[in-house]
């Protein structure tokens, strides 16, 4: 149901544009984690792995945003005379 929502489709298209995904690439939002491959030489594996890596990075960034208080404090160098 969500996949048919207009705003979801817009965000998915915008994500694809920002990631510069080509027509043969898999959008990380469309990633099928239960994908089964018939053989290890399938050309779709490379696109699937790229989408999985991008999805992991997106999920990690989302968690970092939500759990901002757990982030390490930025290091500041202060020069004293």
C-alpha cells in the first residue's frame, strides 16, 4: 500500500536521482532481502549487492540521526597562548 503512495514514489525517485542510479540499478527502497539466486554468476548480483550496501548506509544514517545523543563528541582544538 505504501509503495503506491504518491509521496513515497516521489521520494524513491528523488533518492534514485541523488544516488545517480541507472536503469539497471536497484533502488535501495526496492531491495528484496529474500532474493534467491540460481547461480553465483548472475549479473543481477552486483546490482543487488550495491543496493544492499546503499540500504545499509541509509539505515545507519537514519539511526545516527535518531540516536544523535550516542554520537561521539566532536573534537575541538583550542589554541592557548
